[in-house]
C-alpha cells in the first residue's frame, strides 16, 4: 500500500509540478487580463489547440455515457475549456510548452455510474487515469492502447466484469495497474507478469488461477492477489519474481498444498502474507534466507511441523503470525520473540507448553495424517 501511494504520488508530484506551474500562469493571467493584453493571447491558444479539441470530443462522449453523477463531478464538463473540467488535469505539452494537453484524469470517489466509451482513445496525452470508487461497468474500450503515455491505470472499486482485460497489456507505458475490487473473473494471463509493471493489484475479484508456470521474469515489486478464488498450489514459478518482488499478499485465495521452497528465493520480500488459505505441510526452511522480511503471516491454514529458529532470528522480522495452524514445536527463541522485539501470535496451534492451543482431539485428527509435500497433488497448476 505504502508503495502504491508513493509511486502514485511520484507521478502525481511530477504532474502537479507542471500543473501548479500552469495554475500559476492562469492565476497571473486572471489578475492581469485587463491590463496585459498579450496574456489574453496565450490563454486563447490554451483553449483551442487540436490536442485539447480531441480531448474535448473524448470527454463529451464520455459524459454522454454517464448516467449518474451524484456529486456533480461532470456537471461543469461543458464547452471547450477541458482544462477547467473537474477531475481533468492539463500540463504543458513537452514538445511545445506553449500549448496545454490533458495529462491526468482523476475522478476518484465520484460514485459515477456509466461506461468507458471508445472515444477515450482520443486522450492520447493521458499519463494518469484514476477512477477509484465509482460505478463504471461493462468492459474496457479496445481503443485504450492508443494512450501510449498512460503509466497509471486505477480502475479499483468499480463494476467492471468479464475476463481479465487483455487490452491493458497493450498499454506500452503502463507501470501501475490497479484492478482490485471489481468483478473480473477467469485466469490471469501469463503476459501480465512479463510486462514492465511496478505494481499489480488484482485483489478482490473472482480470478481463478494465479501464476502460470511458464512465465518469464516479472518486474513487479508489489503484487496483491488477495481475496480471489485461485485454488490449487502456489506454483514454484513464483521464483521468477525474485529480482523485484517486495510484497506478496495471497490472503484468502483458496490456496492449498504445501508452500514451495521457491518462496525462499524471493530475497527482496518484506511482506509475505498467505493467511486464511488451506495450506498444509511445513514452513519451508528457505524462508530463513529472507533477510528483509518484516511481516510474515501464515495464520489460519493447516500447516504442521516446527516453527524453525532460522525464521525467528530474521533480523528485520517485526510481526510473525502463525496462529490457527497445527504447528507442534517452536524451536529455540521462537517460543518467545517478545524480547527480540518481534510481535508474534502462536495461538490455536498444537504447542504443548503454550496457552490458548487447540484440543488434543483436534490436533490428533490432523497430525495423524502427515502430509508428504512431494506427493501432494495441486490440480492443474504444476
Ligand atoms: C448536483 O446538482 C444538482 C442540480 O444542479 C443539485 O440538485 C444537487 O444538489 C447537486 N449535488 C451536489 C452533491 O452538489
Ligand atoms: C477557467 O477557470 C478559470 C479559473 O477559475 C477562469 O478564470 C476561466 O475563465 C475559466 N475559463 C473558461 C474558458 O471558462
Ligand atoms: C515530440 O518530439 C519528438 C522529437 O522531436 C518526436 O519524436 C515525437 O513524436 C513528438 N511527439 C509528439 C506527440 O508529437
Ligand atoms: C489515437 O490518437 C490519435 C492522436 O494521437 C488520434 O488522432 C486517433 O484518432 C486516436 N485513435 C483512436 C482510435 O482513438
Ligand atoms: C477452492 O479450490 C478448490 C480447488 O483447489 C476447488 O475445488 C474449490 O471449489 C474452491 N473453493 C471454493 C470456495 O470455491
Ligand atoms: C501483526 O500482524 C497481524 C496479521 O497481519 C495483524 O493482525 C496485527 O495487527 C499485527 N500486529 C502489529 C502490532 O502490527
Ligand atoms: C516473553 O518474554 C517477555 C520478556 O522478554 C516476558 O515479559 C513475557 O512474559 C514472556 N512471554 C511468555 C509467554 O513467556
């Protein structure tokens, strides 16, 4: 989360630096219009250039397919001065700083209901499109790849449906993709992980398969898969994220099987959360190699075996949660990490000397059937 907002804000700062520059110019013009005639001239070039005219056509077409706008975001979307529209941000065109172009659209929290029309393809200077918390529905327009500069696409918390929107894979400058809280379904395409993306948020949809085993190296540093219905095992190909991945969130994704030792190859990981799944088997010892790990959550699974001391001594580990599993031994300092400054939660396991554990009956039912991770079947994913 911290990452996404910092990435978003870096781009926004750049945009806003330019914006505040143009806002200053506008304010100056506003103050001086009656006495400084030449400023009038530059203002009229600001409202009539062909790129802004294209944007005008796009925004008017968009307004036509908006059928509910309870906070009146688009009620001032009238006339050719698109840079004055609520939620529309202009910057000077890099090749000709005398003209303005539409570089950002931010309609976050608008509760706007409607569609995204094909004419959005006319917004060819757009770098940022933020539509978080609206009621846009349907599918994404196939003209989207015309937005060759688009680097941030946030469609989170809307009502988009259908399979993964392949069209986003054709956006050449995309770095930040946020599709969370929609109703997309079906598999995630392998190409998603081969694109040059920094952040991928697909949580809270209805996606049904995680990472294809044949992907190349991903460049994402944050990947949030949580709250989907992937099922099956976490594939060993997760190792292909090793060079960049810092946060991996797989909460409540219906994962089963054992965690693959390849999780321990993700040497940059700071956050690993696989809680609320159906994982079985032991904690892979390879996790002891994740020197940057700060947050580790195995809670609410069916994992067994020892809590390895190699994990407990990780230097940056601030919070280690493994409650609601079937662990039966905490090695060495794992039994009390408080002195080391690590918050830990070992409730509801099968730890003989600890309070708040499962009953012997519950423990025996699971521990009498040990899991062999090498023989465990994971559906189609392996
Ligand atoms: C939006 O505009 C309509 C009509 O002008 C007005 O009745 C309504 O109160 C406005 N809503 C808000 C949230 O400003
Ligand atoms: C755009 O907004 C500015 C500042 O509110 C205002 O001075 C200007 O008249 C507006 N331009 C048009 C064409 O509406
Ligand atoms: C801007 O100028 C560069 C180099 O002069 C050119 O390659 C590029 O196509 C221009 N971009 C646009 C959008 O006109
Ligand atoms: C793509 O953008 C160009 C301007 O860069 C515009 O002329 C063209 O109509 C756009 N195409 C679509 C399909 O929107
Ligand atoms: C979870 O995944 C399994 C396949 O591993 C599937 O059979 C099951 O239906 C899924 N659970 C839910 C609640 O959909
Ligand atoms: C530790 O992590 C758990 C699981 O994510 C969380 O519920 C808890 O609030 C965290 N504790 C602290 C002190 O950060
Ligand atoms: C863990 O150690 C701390 C001091 O480091 C102590 O206060 C605490 O009671 C211990 N907890 C348990 C469960 O032994």
